């Protein structure tokens, strides 16, 4: 199946402070058909600059599979549920993958059915 770039599969990367926050966000996105899957990885160590200081913190990383047409809604929902003032939300286009898996992402995020 040929899918337009505007509705193609994407992976959204999100860091959160703990596993329970990751689980809440992941489950909500999947239950609302905004994501096909959310992998929770962690703990990880993040070193970053925030408000003029270098921070070193334990976090969890989320790998969220969805479609590009849902990106704005996914971002908005994450911001509603996320405790950070400015959460990391980065979307990456999936250029290649097992066709059946990419079809599963599309089918699992069909909000009309």
C-alpha cells in the first residue's frame, strides 16, 4: 500500500521522569487510537542544559509509533499528561519497514472504526 507522506508512519520520542508517567501517557495514546504502540525504555540517564544549569537526571524514554496525521493530536495529548514545563517531543519519519508492521500502525490508529 502506498501511503502519503502526510499520513505515513512516524516514531515520536518522549522523555519522562518515571515509569508511571510513561505508562499513563502510553496507555492513554493507545486507548485513544492516537498510537499503535508505546515502548517504555529505562531508566536512562539524561544530561542536558535547562534554565542555565547543566542537569543530570534519570528518566524514561518512550518510543511511540503512530501516523503523521496524528502528530499534532499526539503532541497535544502528551502535553496535557506530561509533568514537564517543556517536554521533549520529537517526531521522526519511518522511511522503511516491514510492510505488515507499517500497515498495523495505520490500522491501529484508525480513529474512524
